[in-house]
C-alpha cells in the first residue's frame, strides 16, 4: 500500500514530480556535433522548454578533435552524471567519441569502467571549464546510497 501525505498525494507521485524538477534543465533530445555545426544558432530544447545554446567555438574545438565520421557519433551536450554519495562522476560511452574528447580536454587518459568514463571532482571541474556549453550535469539517483 502506497503512503499518502497530508495533501492526499502518494509518495511515488511526489517523488516523480520532484525528479522531474531535478531534470528540467536536461535536454529532451541530444543532437550530434555534425547537426549542431550545421545550425545557425546551435541549441537543444530542454525538458522545461528552454533552449540550451552552444558556443560555436566549443563546437569547432570538438570538431578539431574528432574525425568527420565521429562528429555524427558525439551527442551533445555530454552528460556528466554526479552521484551524491560518491566522489566519482561518470559519462556514458556510446560511440567512443566521448573518450577522445575527454582525453584531449583533460590532457590525460581517464579511467574507463563498465562502459563509462570515470571522473573525479577535480577532473569534472577541469572538463566543465574546457567545455562549459557542451557539457551538463545530471544527478544519478539510482546510484544513491551505493557508493
């Protein structure tokens, strides 16, 4: 039986609503680097309906790191998943282009574990400094309490 609060709202409904608020800044759909480079004003639409704009110089920097075929595989913004209970953050590897970008931006070989690039807080800060509009934070709720 689901617990009901004083306002008659179920705990799961309240949790779903709160998680929606936490993810409102995230893109509804990410775009490839190639798509964004072709746009006059490169952007994605976020869950809350606002636009997240990319700096063209960042996109050109990324294009300089990757080959033409890899530009189709890099989806932006790159999502850096933070886990509140851990000192690690991570980025999912989907095409391998993410690893190439992170390697260049950090000037070092990052740790890869279980199909994810593992980053520590100083590396996250350095990556965000280098790619301010091409990265976004997301909260990894499912991993809370497991670190």
